[in-house]
C-alpha cells in the first residue's frame, strides 16, 4: 500500500511570506486528486493541493466503520482514465477503494504537489492583487485560482439531542469511527438508519450484547447484487482488450435508465417500489416490525439503499428497532418520548453530513466581503454548472451544488467538472485574462431552469423531506437529468457566461526596467 508523506519544503508557519501558486486545490478525494492528475498531464507545475487529512482519499479515507462499502458498482466507481482490472468484488469495500486511490496518486506522480495534514483556515479574495489570500495551518498562500474540491460528505452532522454531551460512555460519529472502542459484549445504540447505519448494524450485531437502533424515518431498500469476481473474470478484465470498458459501459447504461423514473417520469418509480416492498414481505416475518420498516413516502424521494443484511440484522434477538423519538440522553442511557429508558455503554451517531451548510463555506470570503456561507444563506445554495458562483472570481467548485446523483457514479460527474475547470484555466492562459467570474444573470437563469426540472422529479413529489433540500426548501444537491447531459453541458468552458478582466502588463521605464 502506498503511503503519502508530507513533501519537503512545506510551509510550517502561518507567519511565513505567502507562497505564490497558480492554482490552489482544497481537498484530495476523488475530485481533488483528479484535478491534480489532469493538471499534471497538461504540464502544469504551478499548483498545490491542500489536504487536511494525512493521505489522499477523502470520504474513503475517513469512513472506516465496519461494513463500509460502495453502493455503486466497482467498474463504474473509478476513473475512466485509470480502470482497475483488479477489483475483487462487484461492489468494492472501503479499504479497496482507498488503496485504489493511493495507487493512482502514486502512479501519476502528484504526491509531491500535496500538503497533507494541512487545513485551510481562510480564503479571501484580494481585489487589489486579483488573487486569493489563503491561510492554512501550514502557511500562507497567494493563489491566482482556487479550486474547492471539498466533498459533500466530509463534515459529520451531529444530532441536537438534550443531554448528549453528558453521556459517560463511548460516543462517536460513524465517519470518525473509534477503533479503540471495545464494542464486543457491550450495550450499543446506533442513532440513524441511513446509508452508513445499514452497513454498520449488520457488521456489529453479532458481537455486541444488545443493539438498539433508533430510526426517525424508514429507508427503502433494494437487493444488493454483490459477489466476488471469479479468477476467470479478473483475468478477462486484465487481458481481453475492451472487456472491462464494455462491462463499465453496460453498467453505466443500466444505471442511466433509472433517470427515467427518478427525474423524468416519477410514476415509474412504482416498479422499483414493488421490488422494495416485496423485499420487506419476503425478509421480515413479524407484522409489527414490517410496519416499522415500511416507509410512508415514494421510493427514490430519499436516497435508495441496497442491502441484503439489514432486515435479517433487525430480527436478531439482541437487536431492537426503536421508532419512538429520543427525548434525552443521560450519562448511561437513552430515553425515548414514551418514557422508556434503555441503558447503553456506547453511542454510534450515524446521522449523516452537513451537505447544504458545510462549515467549509464559512472560511471563503468573496469580492463583496461576504462569506460563501452568508451568500448561500441569503439566496440559497447555487452555482453555475456546479462550478462557479457570482461574487467569487477565479474560484471553481468540484462536486458543487446540483451535481450529486441518486442513481449512478459521482466519478463520472467529477471528471466532467474537472474537464470544464481545466478548460477554464486554459482559457485564462490563452486569452491572458486576470479574472473570470460568472455573470449573476447567467447563474440565476441556469438555476431557475434547474429548479423547474427538479419540480417534477421524485425528489420533490415523493412526499419526503431529505438532506437533498436546503433551508429554502430547494433541492440544491442533485442533478435532474442524465449524466451524459451534464457531460455535454460542461464539455467546453463557455466564457460568454462570465465577466472577465485582462492582465495588466507591467509598466516600464525608458531604460526598460519594470516600474
């Protein structure tokens, strides 16, 4: 396994003279790493990647909880320019994905451009110099362009439950798993029944003494068609020309068909719901439990989950699914609204992430002196093609607003955005531009059309509330169309949608020296 180390020459003091860079990338998950690789391929050397973690990987580095795995097929959840014939399963587990990302970073030689264990504390646009003043825990930078590759699933959301701070046992979020915690033989409570919880609960149910699972809303589940690849298949992926790309294309096409139901004709989700409802009937014998695990909203409105182990785990004699709301947490117990007191030794908080209100937005200050968080609180979280925000010149976003998916691989969307941003950098250079900033009217028109499309999707009409929605009630998370439509829309940097300013040539004296 490749282990990324801190390169020599990294700034060590925030008081150092700012280091000038052409492009500063924040984050090195799938998106930031892709940007670094593609810039290196174009011969760029004037960039640096700031990563608060000790390695590449992002969410796949951080989420090490038991049972962590991807819900997108392996051959699609990988870079198109770096296919992996060595995937061992049709749905990869966390460790295998992280190893893949480490190997890709090492192979493409971009680790020396990374500054690990370094966090951005502020990024402020300096109108006078036309650059970004970026402060980090490892030094200061002055960047011509900033690319935010901060993922949507990076800031854990903690529940606001009275008394949780008084709990005397072990407590941690699923994305910050405490591997020193001894759960074997313990009384454990898992708060949440989302994508992480449905993997965690089956993985720990056998070893704990008792497991209480607290559910606010039941998820719809589909079968997880996961299996190990045979030796013959893996040989074919490696040696038969085109076989892996054909497999990937077939997976991609099948996944795109879901868009017809989710975004185009929500009534078609009834077919998926029939499959999910049959799964409940077939796997849950007890009528009372069956009622608890049956959602009241249409499938697809929230994230569709896949598992073959969730319902069996809930029926174990040492597991209880609790649907009464939590009233308070005491030093040694969880108390529900009906007055029931359940003593526990450990709390596992699986309550998701701060997607539409990430703290990362608080540290970015635009041209008008407002932070990105302030801007989005006032107008709603929005961008142009998920990549640019009016008022934030020379800043681009990867995995920005309305680029998320409810059906397919985010890596496809990431590569589309990376191509768009790199074309923007090329345009800046070729036209000798100092700044580019998306026109507000272009951004507003783009987002009005997005919300018009989203209004007819299952995410809006399905009868649920979800983390897809922001404080204004708008779906600012998902892309409401085929992914190839997004690829087409981002194939070229459309400079007409942007305000630009030219570089100013240095003034010279009669002797020819710069003034």
